[in-house]
C-alpha cells in the first residue's frame, strides 16, 4: 500500500467514525452539554483553556487556508479547461519549460508551509511544556476505567477509580437508551481540579494502550503500558468538562469516559479536606480478621462497582466472559488460584488485573463470589492472604 493510499484510507475511517459519533450524539442528546458535545455540533468544543482556544484558532486558520488553496488551484484548472476547450478551436501550446512557473511553484508552497508551520509549532511547543505545575496527577488507564492518583500539590495522596455510572451502562445494554445529555459520559468519581492552576497529567496504562483526552481542555495523550507520558492544562473557568478514551482499547472502549470537574480554589480545598477524611474513614487494616457476613456485604458492593458489567449481576457471564456461578476456580478451596487471577489478570488481558483495588476489597469480592448465587461454599478470604500474594 502506498503512503498516499494509506493516508486516504485513514481519512476515510476518521470521517466514518466522526459521522457515527455525531449521529449517535444527535440522536441521544436532548440539550447541549456544557463542557461536552453539543446538539448538531459542527465546531470544536468551546475552549476552556488558552491552549484549546489556540487549537481552535489553528484549526480554523488551516481550514480557511486550505479552502483558499483549493479554490485557487481548481479555479485555475476549471477555467483553463473551459476557456481552452477543443470545441472552441483552442490549440494546445507547445513549450518545454518556464523559469517563472518553476520559481513560482517553489516559492509559493514554501510560503504556505511557513504560514502553517509557525503557528502550529508555537501551539505544539506550548502543549508539551509541563514544567512548573501547581498540581500533578497520574491518570492510569484500565480496561475499562480510569485511576487517578494525586502525586504533588494540594490533594497529594488522594487516589480513586473513576468508572462509568452503572445506570448509563444499563441504558446501553437495554438497546433503547433514554435521551440523556451526558449519555455514556457520567462517572461515579470525576477528576477534580482547581481553576486557574497548571495541572500536569501523567499518563500510563495497566493493560493496553488508552488515551486521555478532554477536548474543551485541549489535551490528548496516549496512556501506554510500561511508559510514562505527560500533558497539562490550566482551566480558565469553573465547570464540568467531558472526554473519552480516544484509543481503541477493547470491547468496552465506549464505556470509558472522562469527567473533569473544575472548582474554585475555596471549593477545591474543601473537596480535598472531605476526600482525605473519607479516605481515612475507609482505610482498612490488612491484618484485620473479618467475619464472613461483613466480607460478603463489602464484596457485594465491590462486585457491583467493578465486576458486574462483564460477569453480570447473576454471575452468569456473557459470551466469552466466563460465568462465576459454578466456576471451578471460584469453588476451589485453594484460594491462591482465584487470587492470582485478580492480581495478574487472565486470558491474555480479557480478564484485566485488579491490583489497584485494596487488599480488603479483593478479599471481600473473592469471598462474595465464593458465597453468592449457587456457590454457597462458606469459604472466606482474609486481607492478609492478598498481602502475602502480592509479595
């Protein structure tokens, strides 16, 4: 395949994908979503950062420049064809070369390239300047959710997972989703940042390649397993801004939204204080011995938030996803087998690793699956078993 045909194929795929996205959004949205897609949207999302505004200007500038070139080139071509057509008795000129034409078609494209390159380079260089950040957050892509860890700045030490709201997943599974402005964009835990502060986002992934992208903030950065990449933004106004994973990452790719909530400095400080208090209240002692009933109750909540989307509420699985109800691994008295699957994943990534969950959460969800549905084994896994397996 030639480079030109490859580019044409990629462009065709991009336009088809864009058309499908626009059609879906238009069909499901009732009102335009501030910080997200709009009904019948034909422009980029309203910019909330200076970089996003420059990207929008650059996009419009390139579009106008390319349109002018298109009209000029094809205008001359169609004029020549019409004016010098054979039916009017035009005679083809016979000449070998023209120094003036050769100079013109060398200098003019050079000027056009410079006009394109200068503003584009300015924006790209600014996009990569992640120095002097007020806040540093690591965004880790998982199949299929985002994990956020506040590494530096106000809120340091906070960490949580952000997953698609279960009601939206249920609407999608029904095949007849209700018209909703934020369809497949609502999450349980949005990424919260302060307004007018430089936020550095470090991206990586736990399984496959993902991409962290929020159009209104002007950011898109691939999250690659084993690599660390970074990008940044400085939101100029409070509000909610939405994005999605923009790298095809598997069958749940459409269910991996990003919600960034920008708060005033005072509200952000209040959120940090509340979040740290909540984390402290939920912190578990991995040496604690839990009674079976408490582990099952805790595990049911963990299962509903993280496992139910694939394995179903009944534990029956679906298609290639194995059932947990009656599963030999789940019923086995050797807990190490099921623990290893949750810590390391299985089936070449089809079953993702869940190392990001706490020792107590993993122990609880394993205990729940061993005692839910028809699996009434009476077995339970304590957090200390997970601690030992991690070593």
